[in-house]
C-alpha cells in the first residue's frame, strides 16, 4: 500500500505539469530563480523543501517550478487531519482525505506531543529518499510575517533523517484570487535557496524541542532572505 501512495503522486503531478506550468507562466507570469542550485543535490537522502505559505496554489506551484520529470519528483507534503477542514466549504471534499494522499499529502498526527509519532509517515518518506514540501509557518501568512511562527517539525525531520533542506520563497502569491489569476494581476516569483543541513544551523549532540524550534526559525529566516 505504501508503494501505491508513492506512485500515485508521481502520476498525478507528472500528468498536470504540462497543463499548469504554461498556465502559471502566462497567468501568473511565473519567474523561477535558483533552480540551478538543485542540480548537484545528493540523491542518497531525502529533501525537505521549506516554503513560505501564502496561497492555496503553493502545493502546485512548487512541483510545477521543477523541470519536467525532475528526479526530485514526486513532491510529498504534510497535511492537517481531515477533521480540520470540515467547515471549509467545498474544500472538505478534497482536503485532508483520500484525494490528498493520492496527491502526496500525508496527515500529521495532531495532539501526539511527539514529533516521532506525529511525523512518522514523513520520516519514512524522507528515509526512502523522497522530496517533502513543508510550510513551517503552519498557515498562510503575508510575506512580511514569514517565520513569525515556525513550528519545529521541519527542524526535527532534518535532524532525524539527515535530509537536505532547501529554502524556497514564493513571492507575490499571497491570497491570490481567481480574478487575480485570470486577469494576470500578479507576477509570482519562486526562488530556490542554497541547500543546507540541520547541523549547519544547530550544532548540538542531543537536540531538544527548543533546538528544533530554533532550527525552524533559522530555516524560515533563510526563506525570508531570498529576494
């Protein structure tokens, strides 16, 4: 079953790439920077793409910004539990459930008070050498507030799995509306930063929860610095 949910994101994300990439280039005037920084990434470990979150388009914008059939695909995600979206209108039919998992989003175990338990599926994804998109801020925020929350899960996963961390900034996409999209009111930029590792930001032998939160804040400062 795990293999099934590894294959379906690749199929879905590959299938829509030829559709959404030209749409984003035209309607959002998408501008991609720093993609060359991903060419020399090691393939023997997972990748954490730490991204600021400003729009519902973000989970599609990120894979659409990678080259077609990139070895970094498919992209997996962290997701809130299905119950979280019960009052979200039409979103409740797609968010957090089976469709999300087909796309590559695996639920966080909320209320577990343990990174190891709540992030167990994501640990496995990274240990299997896949790419994981995370929004450490935890919710959509304006770019001026990047890093103002910074949950420690990203820091924990970077430490636990030894994954490469890639900071990514999505600019000018905050709360993009359908009118903004189709009237071409936005010029969205995606900037890939220089990859790094947990020990590059927190150098302690036995990190604590506070250290993981510190690492997450440093990660998001790196995201905010991408211009």
